C-alpha cells in the first residue's frame, strides 16, 4: 500500500500495519496469536487467503475486504497469460470462493465485486495481475483515508471528559488502517475529549480482551477491561458516558449487524440514557438489504464456546448455538458515522441521501 507521508499522518498515528503487500505476497499479522505473539503470515495463494479469513487470522469487516482484494490480485497473478475470457471465468470462480469465506460482512462481497469490475475493464492485451494489484492497493489506501474521515467526524459527537465503552475490536487491526469505532475514540483522545475507555472482553473469541487492549496499550490510552455482562452495571452507575461500536453490515433501514452482544449493549445504553453510535465505512451499507431480518448471520463451531485455547469449559456434547453476530434495530442507534457523513434517523432516508454523494 502506498504509505502516508509524514505531513499526511494524523497526530498520534503509530506505524501499525497489520496488512501489507510484500514481494508478491500478503504479509498479514495473525490476530489469533495476539497479544502473546506478533506473528506475520505470508499468503501467496487465494486459497490461503480464504483459509485465513475463515480462521479469523484476519477479522474486522474492512480488513477482510482489503485482504480479499489482495487475494483477488493473487488469483489474477496465478492465472498466467491465458485468453481474457478464460481468465475472467477463473477469476469469477475465485471471487465466489472468496466471498463465501464469511457471509455476514458485506465488505468482503463489496471488495471482490469491485475487483471483478476492475478485471472486466482490463484491455485484452493488458496485464491482469498488475491491474488487479493496483486496484487492491487503491482499496487499501482508500480504507485508511475513510478511517481518518470517520475519526474526525465521529470525535465531534463525544463530549469532553467522556469514558467511552466499545465492543469487539475496531482499530487498525480491524481495518488495515486507522480504525472505525476505535479510530473515533483514538481521534477523540488526541483532541482531549476522552478520559478513558471501557473494553468488553467480547466472548467467545475475546477480541476486546486480546486485541483492543493491545491496541489501546500501544496508543497509550487508559482503559479498563470488563466481562461482557458487566456493561449494564457500569452504565447504571454513571461510569460510561457514550458507547460506540463498528459494523459488519448496515441494512437500508439502519439496522446493524455486528459482533454478537452489540444488540444487548444498545438496549442497555437506551435504558441508561447513554448515546449509542455505530462507526463504519459507507461500503458497509447494503442498500439491497431492506432490514436486519434479511442479513445472514454466521454460526461458528461449537468448540469456540465450549473451549478456551483448547481447554474444555463445558461437558463434552453440550448443545451450542454460536452466533458470530447479532442485529441491532436502528431505533437503538443514536447516529451512524460513515466516511461520507454522520446520519441519524430516519435512516432509510438519510442513508439513501448518502448513496449519491460518493
């Protein structure tokens, strides 16, 4: 990805780059190894990219989109110099496999569809691999620029002196850039608006405990880690002034699919009179999905709930429903922060106005 020059960087930016293109491979920080080890994977085939997405070695909707875009570039580069028609057929097959890796995050589908449109524009005598690599690098840079716009807009919603609660991980690890919800918190901290962060552990993958605390430590932002079920108690005691989360898909009516537990937090925030915000790039908005009822919700293996790092925590054979996401109805959301602007209810109207602004 083209790097930002010093005068383009925002105050306080660190050099964390969890996704890079290097010497014909995707260099990917393995998020399943954090915070104990900082291990980078080198993915050289589209099949390795699909596996990394499925195994949550990369996670976070924008980061999955960036990784999938590079995966499509790898697919194009591996196809050789065959005829344009046959190349496109092979790329479409690769795109279907890539898009199916995780069904809820719309950025994944958005990224592979964008890469296919770019492939279809390559001239018959053009270099498909080079063209798709350039497009993937553009997707990556645009993701960072989108993060920075969201951070600036969202920070204005946080009142000075706030303790902000966040769920899952929505920082640079989740986007390959600066962060969505955590990016907003980061910018608000730099502006002196945030005095601290409450991070939920985020069962069962513990993205908050493992990843958000790791990022906040690197950034020097004070935080407290809590179990997911403690959020309501803290809110009721006046210990939280604002809650902000990311999103994996936003329906046309403003319903939001995000990490499991988000809906409960939104309801608790409403009960306690606390603003609840969602921060996500506009690419996360799926105007073809009418409401949250139409969003497919991924269910993951039961072992993620019955074991922690391979150690059993429940009896063998215990029945499990392991939903990776839930849907928060738009009525619980105070505002949706996008890179195109901040929108409020009625969301179907306000989101539609943003469609033509990109």
